[in-house]
């Protein structure tokens, strides 16, 4: 269980993380760096060019969730919650979080550092709850992520329609006037 504790940042006081913390570098930040080099630095941009922001967020988010499921399942925490429901909810929230991160990456200057920072903040925030994340509720977080992600999906869809000209065609006054057929 000690190795599992390393992966979920339950470091004992005499741990190797102490020198990092003295320098102001947290283990969640260090953990986000290699993941984001892979997920964002390597995979996101070429996939976004091919499939778009939303689809890529769902694809990478699905892999990202699978990557973490074992850690969530063995890691403990989430006291008083059904472990299966909590794990599935966390998977849903992380997939939606990847959609949000992909949108921020695409519209935020394609900054790998920004992706690492967002990931590190996510890694850190749930651990801020009392007792090592014991009051964190993955089901509530999944609901919040649905609320946060829906406007982004609607914005991307509206933007795509505007780029295709379909939105402009539907919104123009000429679209309401029936066209005359010319017979020649």
C-alpha cells in the first residue's frame, strides 16, 4: 500500500517529497508534468485538427479516466460513498474536465504550461478538503462538470455552424423569404 500512497500523494513526514515542498514544488504539480506532456503536448493538437475540440476531449478524457481508474479504486477516500458510484462519477467528471481543458488549450494560445497548471490545480484542489480529501464528492463534481461543459459544447457548436455558414443562413432575413424559381 505504500507505493499506492505515493501515487495519491499521501506522503509521510519523512518522505522524499519534503525537499520538493521546501522549494515550493508540490507533488501534484510534478505528477501533472509528464501526463500533460503526453496528453496535451503530444496528442491533443494533432487530434484536434482532425476531430475537433469536443471529440478529442471525449477521446483523451476516456483514456485519461481509464489511466486513473485503478488509482481511484485502490486509493481509498470518499468515505460514506458507494465506491463504484464514486469511481464512475470521477471518471465522468475527468472526461468532461478534459473537454474543458482541451477547449482552454485550443483557445488559450495552445500553452502546454497552462494545461500543466490546470491539471496541477485539479490534483491539488480535491486534496484541500479536510482529512485528505475525505469530504470530496465525485458525484457532485460530475454534476458541476456537466454544468461547466455544456456552455462550452454549445459555444463550439455555434462557432462551427457560423464557420460553415449554416448559422448565418438561418439567421438572415433572406432565409425567411421564399426563393423564386426561374424557369428557362
